[in-house]
């Protein structure tokens, strides 16, 4: 359920998505999938997060979860009523559940996630009648930039793995006298 007609954005959506892209860069610096998220309430950031499941050895350390934790800690309440969450990629089921429990008012995401996104790609999680809280959402904000950031990350990772394989083969050839 979007709160705005298709293609129409709040004036500040692109501004906040730019900030989320900056946070995604922090994840990339840790060799994590570059996803960034922030929680905004009354025009100010109250929580930030970037992907850290690998570096943190924590399968729940997605950008959205970390941003929600940060915001809840800062405001002293696990309910973030009236807050908006900006994230560079469509949330997964774990993150969508946490968003509902935190009572986030609105989720704004950049790129869709065709494999695991549950806002609109693999389902309509926020539209389920059994949920006790309705979350508004808007997708596609700076979508190409968000998508490019992730695509570039995986292209670099594939190239790195290819080079590692070549180095391993060369070392094996050298040790065998070849």
C-alpha cells in the first residue's frame, strides 16, 4: 500500500535515500552487501544501520534491523510510532516483521529485491490482513543508483573470486614443477 500515487515522492525522500546510500558505503567498506538504512522521525535521523551480518557474525544484522535497534535505543522505546524507515533495497521477511513490530509508519526503499524482497517482489507482506499494524510504503526512490551499488559490489566480488582461483591454480602449477 503506497501513500502516494505511483511515481510521486515526498520532497525529502530522495534526500534521505542519499543518506541511506552513504550508509551502504560503510557496509561495502566491511565487504558486506552494501545496504544502508535510516529511521527518520519529525525530520531528523533517530537511527542508522548498514549491513553487518558477516563482519558481526550475526544473521540478523541487516541494515534495517540495526537502524531500528539504534532508533529504539535513542528514543528509549521499541515502538517507533510515526517514524519512517529509508533503506536502499526492498526489505526481506525478517526485516518486514521487525518493521511491523516497531510500528514504523512508512518504509521507503530504493531498488526492488526480486529474490527475497517481500514488500512487493515476492509478496505483499505489509498488506496482510492478519497484521496488527499497517505500514505504508514507497519503492523505487533512487532505484537505479541503489541497484547499481549492489550490482557493482557483486561484480567486484565475482572478479575477486576469479582472481583467487587463478592464483591458486598458478601456485599449484608452480609447486608441481609446471
